[in-house]
C-alpha cells in the first residue's frame, strides 16, 4: 500500500515554481510570434492610392507615346529610306491602290494525284506486269492499275 500513498502525495503536492514560470514564458513567446506575423500596424490606404496613381501615370504616358507614333510621320531607318506614316493615311493609300486593281479569276485548283493502291495502307501493291505465261504459252497481257484507262489489246493476224 505504500505505492498508493506515494501516488496520493504526488497528486496533492503543489507544482514547483519552475513549471509555472515555463507556462508563462510559453504564453509570452506565443504572443511575440503573433505580433511578428501580424505586424505592428497594417498599411494605410495612402500607400495603395500612391501606387495606383503611379500606375495610371505610366499607362497614360505609354498611350500618349503610342498615339503619337500612330498619328505622325517619322523615320524608322533613315539609311535604308524606311519611314512611317500615320495609320489614317496608310488606309487611304491602300484603298486607292486596291480600287485600281481589277479582280482576277483564280487559277485552276490542282487535284492531288491518286495514290497507288496499298501505298496508304502499307500493303504491298499488286504486280502490274508479271511475265507469267498465259494459257497458250505466250506472256499474259499486262494488268493496269485500277482507275487508269484500260489498254486496247493488239490484234493478232
């Protein structure tokens, strides 16, 4: 029964001071971590408004430069004699050039050659001219591929 009494004494004894100090320090550490993650104070709206104004100014400047390039004359490569003209003038010149051209009929459309039998499927092509003897001992007439005109056999006297 000594074991039961020692367990009772441990259960009734007070926790040492170091245990309480450890718990308090853990809570303090947790509070410091939370403050570090959240930050001392969130940014104000002024910061975002300044960034938005800077973006608007950059966009406005870029659009003005593009409009100036599209609506003015200028050199692209002066040594080669390449210049740019305003878009509206380029469209006018293109319309005049297209109005002067007469429509031309399209050329004939080439149809693809018929493929040899078996070429598309990978099967071997049938023999076209085999010198096998016919029933009378003479060579058999040559066979023409399908789709081509059949030759007229020669008359024998």
